[in-house]
C-alpha cells in the first residue's frame, strides 16, 4: 500500500495526551476529531481543472474555481470556505491515532473469513477492503461555485480514476475521514462522522452512515498489541466508554457533555467529581442543513455560532487561550459548513405525482418542516417530546444543567462578548429541514428507520434490520435492507453483528412521528415522490 505523503502544516498545535481516565480520555478522544491548522499551506492534490480566474487568494489553489468577477467580499468568503475545508482535512491537531503501518496491517486482526479474503487480495484490493470495513472513503476535491441564487457554495469533484476502476470503487489516497500527515500518522477528523457516502458516492457533509468507529478502534488495539506498539487514547477510552453499538451511529453527544463537565465558564480547566452519563448512539445530521438552521442539534438548544463548533477541542491541556487563538480557524469552518448544499436526486422522478405530493406535503408537513423552492421558509419548529413520540433517550440524556453549563460558557458568547441564545430547557425535538433527505438515510435522530417509505408507514417499520449493500432502495428511498429475527450472536465477525439495528435496544426505538398516518396510501406515494425532489 502506498504511504500517503502530505506536507506538514506551518504551525502544528501540539496537544498533550490526557493521563486521566474516564471522561478525560474522551476529552482527548474528541479533540482528535478536530483538525486545526495555522498559516498557509499548499494542498498537494491537483485540481480537476485549472482555475481561470486571477484571485487574491490567501491559500494556494486547491480546487476548481469558475466564478467570473468576484466582489472583494466574495473573494474573502471563497477563501474562507477553502480554508475551512483544509482545516477539516489537512491538519492533525494531535499526535495521530495510529500509524500507516498499523492500518496496513490491521487485516491480520480480522476474523478468519475476512482475513482470508484480505490475504489473497492485491495490495490495492486490500486497501479497498480496509476502507470498506470501517466506512472510509476517498477525499474529493473542493470546488467553490456561485449558485443560481448568487450564494457561494461548495461542490466536490471525484476524479473518475479515484471513484471507479472498471466497475470497482477504487480507494487510493488518504481518506476523507482522517488526516494523514507526512509521517503516515492517521488522526480522526470531523468528517469521520460528518463525511459519508451517498449510496457509494463520497460526499463531504453527508452523515457517515457506514462509520464503524467501535470496530476500527478495537482492531487498531489488537493490531497495536500484535505489533508491540503502545495503545492510544481511543483504544484505552473505548474500554471504558462505548463508542457506538451500531455501524454508522456513535455515542457523540455524551462525548460533548463529558468535555464540558471539566470547565468553568471561561473554559478554565477545573477539577470536578466525575459524573455518569447516559450512553446512547446517534446518527449524525447532514451538514447541508447548517446554512438554514438558526439553532443546532436535534433539540435545537444551541444558537449557531463558530465558537460552538470548537467544543470538541476541550482537552484539559487546551487552556482558554487556545480557543481565542484558534477562533479564526473556526470562522473558516463555519464558512465551509454554511456553503454546503445537498446533492440532487439523479434518478427518475414522476413530475406529476411529485406535484401532487408537494400540495399534500404543504398541507400536512410544512408547518413543521417548512416549504421548499423559491420563497421557501424553515420554521425551526420544536415539537414537545410526548407529542413527537420518537425515542426520548437523547432528549433526557442532555440535562438542563448540562445545557446551562454551555449557556454560561465562552462558546455561547459572540466575539463581542454578547450572549447567544441557549434553550436550557427545550420541550422536545426540532423538525429538521428535509433538503436532500433522500441522501441521508437512516432516518430520525437515532438512525432507527432505514427508508423514507418506512418513515411514511409507522406501523410497518422493521424491528430488526440490516443494510445489505451500498446501493439505494429506489422504491422505498433509503437503505436496501434485510429483516432478521434476532442478531446472530454466534456470528464471529463483530463488524457484521454491528450491522444489525435492533430497535428494541435502549435509545434505538423507531416509534413515533405518526403524522403520515393522516395520509391515504396513494397520498403517501405522492409525498414520497415529492421528498425525492428536495
Ligand atoms: C463521533 C462523531 C462526530 C464527530 C467526530 C463530530 N460530530 Fe458533529 N455531530 C455528531 C452527532 C451525532 C450530532 C447530532 C447531535 C445532536 O443533535 O444532539 C452532531 C451535530 C453536529 C452539528 C449540528 C448539526 C445540526 O443540524 O443540528 C454540527 C454543526 C456539528 N456536529 C459539527 C461538527 C464539527 C465541526 C466537528 C469537528 C470539530 C464534529 N461535528 C465532529 C457526531 C459527530
Ligand atoms: C408536528 C411537527 C411535524 C409534522 C407535522 C411532521 N413532522 Fe416530520 N419530523 C418532525 C420532527 C420533530 C422530526 C425529528 C424526529 C426525530 O429525529 O426524532 C421529524 C422527522 C422527519 C423525517 C426524518 C428526517 C431525518 O433526516 O431523519 C422525515 C423524513 C419527516 N419528518 C417527514 C415528514 C412528513 C412527510 C410529514 C408529513 C406527512 C411530517 N414529517 C410531518 C416533526 C414533524
């Protein structure tokens, strides 16, 4: 396998590993999900086509830009979007999670069947198997474009040779989900959860519904043992705290709560008695809603701001000055997130049926989910937890005290010191925008419902299901699944066991959101057709 060589960032931040167990392990673990860089550096990736525009870029060209005459404000905005992408993909904040040697050798830690397959594979094919097993994908090239409405938006190009070779996806180069530095150290980034594949097409901002964080961490651990290498924070932390029980979902919210627990309002590190948290898995929301949402998270408690994006960097060693020093990088991440838009459905759509669906949607759904197309609006509608009836564990797990800590902190103040709005005691869950909803299965905040058809048919939602391949169920719009009676506990491959989604487990209920029951069957079909157009 090739060693990925990347340039060292100009001023890497060195953050020391936490020696504390429990939450502090997580503090560190979450820090590693974030990558900050300082200064300018060149991307080694070549653009799919060369820029024809002379710009005042502060970074070297990383993508294809066809913007015509830009206003100075737009030039700044475009550069910020690019820098945000580079913050996410290029700069490791920490010593890496594991080395190239470990990831190249990891297949020897696989269960017999998978290992035998890898042993016989070519190096390239083996790399593809490794990427596939853990939900990793190649990294596309950013292109900043002007949209029809005049906004600068982020688009991505995948070199054909990267995506397909013959009929096989081909995965050379560093993955989108990890920063790989010039020494071959791999460090998890935000895209590990927020950069997935839309039915096989790597798409930054799409939830990574294949990410197998728990399995990867366990197998890195056994590989490090085998190679006689010291264990890192992830391998140690995961022995104390579950990372995620199902492929594609993670215990991410609990990580954030743990991080905040050891800080005062000015982000000074304080000693506190460890508290216990309710572990539960969530499906990451798509980032292409970011530009629409005034408040973030499923309970909409936090007003959107660049500082809030930094909470994942809370390790005890990062003092308050770290946050002030790095604020600009997160302004850039904010600009990047704001520039994302959903991919367009490219299959056939029955226009007449979709138009009927639009009317039905506007009558039955838009009071919560908003309207789409020109003049569309997003109401940011909160629905009381008893009324929505979807799984309440996430709602209960984040406490009023936890939200208050956030509300009082530096994260919830703007750069002028003005306090942002934080809903410390929200009533329930906020209806998300449905833009690009066809592209972000599974559905609901816990990822319990595999297709849009199942969202529309509450009584027919499967109890126990498993995704069978990466392609789309075009009829039901979502994952292609098979049903099961029970999780096969004798299955020797844990990765396969974790591909089963058992809705009877804690925090994994697929109940609630019965609004579609107002519709007749033909009406549901029409609404389903309309949802493809969003
Ligand atoms: C381990 C997986 C994971 C990692 C890593 C991660 N996130 Fe998230 N993120 C989530 C989950 C899950 C949610 C949903 C939380 C909720 O709604 O309560 C979320 C929510 C968000 C949201 C709110 C989106 C919305 O529409 O409400 C933003 C913005 C966000 N993350 C940004 C980031 C950034 C920036 C990073 C890196 C610094 C990051 N995330 C790293 C899992 C992750
Ligand atoms: C009273 C407000 C309300 C109404 C009416 C409503 N929804 Fe929702 N919807 C929500 C909330 C809140 C969620 C988030 C639930 C969760 O994740 O637990 C949601 C989630 C969804 C999702 C899953 C989104 C995702 O990305 O996971 C879809 C799809 C959806 N609704 C479609 C519809 C359709 C179609 C209708 C009309 C038939 C409708 N909704 C009516 C409030 C509403």
